C-alpha cells in the first residue's frame, strides 16, 4: 500500500478542555486505523487517500485551537517499518476476530435476528476494511464467517416463507373443504 516505504505522519496537540474535542479527534484517528507512534504522533501508509484524511484532521485540530503538522517520512529501517505494520495488522486481526465471534453467536440466534446481524456485520467488515492496510489472515476468516451466516439466514428465511405459504395454502384448502362439505349436505342457501 502507498508509496514504497513512505508514511504520512501527524504530530498534534489538542487543548485539554473541553475533553470532548480531544476525544473526537482521537476517535477519528482510531477510525482511520492509525499507528500510534507516541503521544500526539500517529502514522499511516502514505497514499493520496490517507494524506487527504490526515490533512482534514490536521485542519480540524487547528479549528479547535490545537496545533498540528503533517509529515511524509520513511521509517529508519525495515525492521522499524515491519514493527509498525505488525502492530497495525494485530489491531485489525482483533477486530476481525470479534466479527467472527459475533457471527458464530448469531448462528445460534432466531432466524429473523440472523438477517439483521448479517447486515450489521457486513457493514462492520467494510469499516474495518477501510483501515486495514496490512490484511491479517483473520480477514478471510471473518469474511467467510459472515458469508456462512448470510447463507444460513437466507436458508432459514426461505424455509420460513415456504412453511408460511404451505400453512396458508393448507388453511385455504381446509376452508374450501368445509364450504364444499356444507354445500353437499343438501342444505339450500336462502
């Protein structure tokens, strides 16, 4: 991902008060999947998208009275870069494992609940994927778990629809049979 060995770094300071502004910035950085290199220093692999996202956050920091600088840099060594990538991969792996656990739990839920969970987990996979710069093996496991849950939910929904259709058809046939029996009893309708 990104330029060979290039990283976009954001060095920032945010006012202590009100704390909600600091928390908002921290959450936005977290949603981007940044590597936290130190207090007030984060990094992402450099490409046009990550550079733009970091620039937006830097601008927002200035608007709330903080200070920030954006840097393009390379790690001092391949070992350091691999360590940063491993940290980012481990964070995404934990998120993917959480998706797998939720999919497995939902497989034991009521059929109607499964469909809702599938949609939520598909959205979660998309959100994680946007910040997954170094995909771990758990990514594929999570995608498979959500696909399996979606298949199970669709199968359960089809079975429920078929059962409801059969019950409706059966009730209709029974009602027709009662009407036919009444008509054949010799009674005259008045």
